[in-house]
């Protein structure tokens, strides 16, 4: 009985000590920072070009299927039952191949995107890590995930600008134009001093 009471006191004291320690944390929108990197724009443009090539091939395959289908529909009344069955199987095979190709394209595009963004993510993570060491932060919260409902900005450090500076990304200022739509623009250094 005494052992249980002592254990309960020990665990509650340990819990109180751990909860009393406050860690210094930083926060950044990781994907937002990734999208602001100049190399990201180039990677997305490259991916868009690859996607366009695949889309052209998908469109060509679709047109070919439609051509063969229309041709079959116009001729089927004049064909024997065995030829109709053969052509239906050919059309079904063509349709299945097109669907399989479309699925393969989607997987390949996702793989290419991951491959192209991996070096950028590593570069961004390195910059985040360096800023965390400089700022003596215990951890960083990714605000872009939307899992944090509240962040006390007085206790945390927004490391976004420090990371952008380390990566050589121009500072963007959000301006509100008519209609209430935000627009990002590059901040002039002259305006910054005013």
C-alpha cells in the first residue's frame, strides 16, 4: 500500500515538473515556404510540361477509341456475330488499356513531383534546422497543416522570415486591394525603412 502511495506521489511530482518546463518553439507554414522558393516554380513548370505530354497522349488514345467505336457502331449491323464479338472485345481491351495508362500516368506524375520536390524540402528543412539552432528553439510547429487551433505568438517565434532570408527568398507583403482580395508583392527596401 505504501509503495503505491509513494509511486503515485512520485509520478504526480514528475508530471508537475515536466508540465512546468516551457519549451521555446517556432512556427512556420512549411508548404507555404516551399511554394515561395524560386526552384519550386521551376519544378512545377517542369512537372506541368510532363503532365501536358501525358495529357496529349491520353487525348490521342481517347480520340482513337472514339474513332474505332464510331466505326464499329456504323458497321455492326453488316457484320457477323463473331466479328461483332471480336470487335467488342478489342474495344473493351482498348478501353481497359487506356484506363490503366491513365492510372499509371497519375502514379508516375506523383512520383516525379515527389522526386523533384525532395531536394527543395531537404534544403528548406536544413534552413529551418539552422534557424532553430540559432534561436535555441526546442521544436517547430507547421502551421500549414491546420492542426493547431491556437498558437501563442508571444511564447513562440515565427521563423518564416528568418528561413526566407536564409534561403534568399524575397520578403512578400500582403496588400489588400479593392474587393478585399489579398495580393502578395515584393517589399521595397526603401519602403521598409520609412
